[in-house]
C-alpha cells in the first residue's frame, strides 16, 4: 500500500489487536452457559447458545490475527486515533451482534442495534421477554455496557496495548479520561480510574445481593449501573423488584446511589478516596451537578403534588398525604432524575406514563441533553459544557453593559478557558442540534409518532440514554432506517460526534 496510506495501516493493525481481545471477551458468557447446563435442566441455554459465542469469537480472533499480520503499526497521531476509535466501536458492535442473532433469532440489524446500544451504554433495547432469555445472553448484554463505561479502547490499552502514540488513543474517547490526571502518565491514570470503576462495580454487586437480588441479577445490574447503561435482566427493569417480596425501596435507593457515582467525574472520586472531601463542591461542574439534581427533583415533585391536588390541599385543609405516599413520590422522582441525568436509563416508572406530569416529561428531554459530568461514565452534552455556555452568555451581557472593547476572559474554577475549547463547545452544540433535528425528522417521516415522541427517540440515542417516549414494542417494529439513524446517533453521542464525522473525510485516512 502506498506510503500516503500509513494511517490506514496503523488503524487496521491496532483494530486487529483489539479484535483478538474481543474474541476472549466473547467467550466469557460461556461460563454462565456451562453453569446453567449443570445446575438447571430446564435452562434455556442450548448448544445453539454455545455456538452463538464460539462463532463470533472464532471470527474475531481470525480476523484480528489477519489484520495484525498484514498491516503495520506506524504510530498514532490524533486523527488516526479518532478514526481507530470509531472503527473499533463499529467492529465491536458488528461482532457483538452475532450472539443475539444466533441465540435468540434476532435480525442482524436488531442485533447490531442492541450491541451498539450496549457498547455505547445507551440502553435503548429492541428485545422483549428478557426474563426468559439465556443467562449467557443477558450477561453479554450487561458486559458490553460495563466495557463501554470508561471506554472499550481504554480497557484495550490497560490489557493489551503499549502502542506508540497510545495517549492519543486514550484521548480519542473524549471526555472519559481527558479532564485531568491524578498521577503523571496516561497508563497510571487509566489504572487508577479502572481500579475505582472495578471497586464501585463490586460494591454495587454486593449491595444488590444484600438487598435481595439473586446473585446473577446482582452481577448484571452491578455491571450496568456503574456504566450508567441501564440494561436490566427483566422487561420491567428495576420495577420488577416491587413484586415478589424484594426489599424494593432499598434496591431503588441503592441503584440511585450507584448511578450517581457513575455520573460524577472519576477524578472527583479519586480525590475523595484519598481524603480530599472538598472535591465534592470545590469546582463549578460538581456544584452545577448538585444544583441540577435538587432543582429538577424539587420542581417535578412540586408539579406532581400540584397536578394531584395535594399541594392545594396543604394550604386549604392541611397536609393530606401519608409519609409513605410522600416517600414514594420522592424516591421515584429522584430515581428518574438521577437515572436520566447520568444517562443510566433504568426505570421504575415509564417516563411517558401517567406518574410524571406533562411538564416533567419535557424536562426529561432537557436532562437527556445535559447528561452527567465530564470524566464520568455518563454521556450527554455534559454539565461542564453547559456551565461554559452559561458563563459565555454572562460574559456577553457584561461586555454589552460595559464596553464592547472590555477584556473579559472566560474563567472556570479560577482558570481561563482557551478560545479553542470555547469554539469546540459551540461546534458540538450546533452539531448536536443538527443531529436532533435530522434524527427527529427521519423518525417522524417514517413512523406514525408525533413530534415529541420522534424527538425523544433521537434525544435518547445521541444522549446515550435508554428511556424515551417510544415504547419497547414500538421500537422493535420501527422502520429499519430509523434504527440505522439511531445507531449512528448512539455512536456519535458516545464519541462526541467529531470522530464519527472524521470517518467520512477521505483526506483523514491518508
């Protein structure tokens, strides 16, 4: 291949290495296949399920070996790292879709949709009857989200790669590890972040088992909670535990707590774990985070009480709600606010259902857009960028009130924000709006859904959050073009758009 295509060589070589690692990961669900075959004769696991993982694992290994041997690693720069990031996520979803197609007879586009939703921690699903699915398939769904939580390439770097220019590869996954470093060196930072991630995941698993979940449910929900992914092992999601004698209140509070941990910058966690408690309020993003949680929760609770007539009753005849009723409203509202801000996507009530009033349902769209903190496992536009845009508007008002020639740098946490970062935030905001409008338009054009439902589908895809106003049943039967649109939206939202756009630039491959 001509010298000018050296980037393509490097991308294919490292993608091959990544596929070799993916082959090993595809074998992990077989542990549950074997365990179910030994302990439960009525298990839905079968030899077909066995082949559902052996076939893609073999294909991934063979393709990986071929690509690694036929292409050379010429070293990464920022452009090739972004291209590698996009190609790796596309390839992981392409092979990760095969188990769904073989084991549960899903169409390939549905399997690809589910795999992309998993790896991007979006949580939109086109599958039903989860309660009857083989454990190996359910575990694979959960594992895809856990791997995508801090980024599949950052996991690849920790396990398998010491490539030239690896720091570019880590930075290509955008906000996950680019918001500072607790120690010098990229690999040291990655080890700390993944160590915290594993610690919190294990804590979630133990907590869920203590609250009454089965060991398998604890494992799967632990993987998807910290990843703020939202895949559950039950069609009813977390609402499943309100029946059958579970300690559902405790479970819901625990899930809320661990979703919140996933939505906070992991460097804040590092500082707290090393004794610096000021990290919980000493920077603008964390302060915005707490304020948004309080504001959204308080407003939705007030609207709920107003619509139900309870708020008026307080002023006319005294407090009429019992403690249990108020606790239910508070717990359910807080759960959903945290779940949507962190883009986790778990649910105890349908966000388009009767529990939440009309204005609250529109606020959920705003929360889908905002997302969680930079450096967390959550997606969305990010609270820090909202803070930058807010400060930018205040600066413009200041300049108009005083003098158009007044020098007023944009200051965040006592540090000036570089013009390049301001331009990047503006460009991302514009591109987000374009994706939302185009995706919502395609949904409205090719379905019978109205404008709010159509927009909510694309809000959910690009914000990488599961719940939207389109039901799972409708999502299963929605037009294939809409599914492809959402697949692109999920990838663009997770990688923050620029790497995906770069994929279509011929010059970037040379």
